[in-house]
C-alpha cells in the first residue's frame, strides 16, 4: 500500500526549551504536502547548541552554533514510501534567542512559537531544493515561507 503523506519523525534531543513535537511534526507534514510531496520520510531533530555547532562545523566548516540545518538525502523527487527526504536539525535555544529579532517580518510576532514555525518551514524548503544564496532565490524562498506559515501555522 502506498503512503499518502510523508512521514516526519520528530525527536527532542535537548532539555533547554520545551518543544511540542506533535505540533512541529504536523507543520512539516503540511508544508511537504503543500509543496507536492506525498511520500518519503524526514527526521526533524531538536538539539542543543553544542550538537548543532558540531554539525555546522562538520558539514559547513563554520565553528559556531546556528538555528537550523537541513540535510537533503534523496531531494525533492521522493516518490516511494521508503525514500528518505532528509533531516532537519533545529536548535531551540538559538531560536529563542533569535525570535525577537524577527518580529514584524511577515507574520512573525517575535515569539519562540513563530520562530520555531519559521525554522521548520525553512528546513522543509531547503530539503526541497530551495536556497537563499542569491537575492532572487532568497525572495522566492521567503515568499514561500510566508505562504506556508500563513496557511499552516496558528
């Protein structure tokens, strides 16, 4: 039997911030479906600063913690239930620190809730091949983020 929605496995591997795994798992699933992904599996991991710093160094050669990292596996073409889409790794403590800086950007109210929603959607879009290295790509990605957040957050 074929899968009709992507599977998002959410895991909280940190103790600093309370994370509602069901909520963020549901948001990631909704964002994938909205973007046409109806199968595959994604891991959504919430980690501490030391873990994300190590991952950022290992994979991006940047020795600093960051808020979110995405690791696409099979990319946006996942078409079978056993395809791995990739991993999204979020640092909730960095998200909490950054949240006030984003107040007023789109629908962001400067809350941790809004920041985590933004990071989950941002991670999903990276797994689907979107990027923000050049201005045109950044504008498209930001517009998609706002569309997905308006449709599926709150």
